[in-house]
C-alpha cells in the first residue's frame, strides 16, 4: 500500500529510499481519501488549502486569501516537498511567508491605489517676481502780491491828491513775496507669486494597462521564486 494514502490527513514520513511526496499526493490524500466521488485535480487546491495553510501570515487586504493560496498550491502542484515530513514543510512555509509577505504586501498595496488611467506626469512650478516701484513728486510754488493803502483825514481833498500823495495822513505800501516747495517719494514693493501645476495623463492607456498586469504578475513570480526553496530540487 502506498504509505501516502493511509487514512489520515497528513501522510506518513516516507522510507529513507523514497523521495518526498508531491503536493498533488498530499492534497489528494487530504481531500479524496475514503470518498467515492473524488474531487477533480482542478479543485484539490481549493478544498485542501485550509489544511496546508493552517497558520497566520500577513497578506494585503487587497488580495483574496483563497485565491492567493490556491495559486501557490497549483503552481507547485506536481513538485515534491523539500522536507522529510509534511509538518516540517508546513513549518518552513509558515516561516517563509511571514518573512517575505510584508515586502510584497507593499507592492500589492501600491498597485491597488495606482489610478493607472488617470495618474500621469505632474509638473509643479513656482515663480516669484519681485518688483520695486520708486516714484518722486516735487511741487514748487511762488506768488508775489503788492498792497497800497493810503488814507487822508481831509475829506475836501480830491482822490487825485490822495493818489499822487499830495495830501496823505497815513500811507502803507506792502510788497509780499510767497514761495515754497514740496517733495514726496513713494516706494512700492510688488511681489508677484505664481504657482503652476501641469498634469499630463498617459496617452497609451492600453499599453499602461499591459504594464500594470505585467507588474502584478512579476510580484507573484518573485513570491514563487522565494517559495521554490521549500520544494525538492531534483526532477
């Protein structure tokens, strides 16, 4: 009897001359043992994943846990585990996922929040124009005036006698010069600050989306590469 098909959830350790079991053998024993209606190989990962991944590890909220675990199991379905026991394999799988997933979760988060069809090149430019305006105003004023005041106490005198100064009681002649100037200056600082933001959306959206898919697949490829060390390396 094949030791891996013994009616227990986790197969027994193989003998020293046997290679470790494949994930397919493990999942088939876990899911189909004792069942008349066998689960197809395409559904083995979905039905047996909870037995393999019965531990906690960090995973981005944007990634579906069931799909993520099924993808790993299907990727390595025909590979042999790299340990003598299933328990040892699960322990190392636990360690490895807790080691690598914090880094890959950041990539998943970044891709989820990336608005690939709208995010593009953004250019910000600040300009400042400092100008000083100087103005000077100067006003000069000058005026001349003359006052001739004559008075006679003798009413019989003719106006001509007063005018030619023949009969005067009191006489005042005032010459007045009035001059002045005013000067003023004004300094004005004009600070003109302009902030300009230029945003360019990507034109080739199909190519951008293709690059997005490629980037996401590359993240999974890196995860698979890190998990490859948990499996038997000889084909």
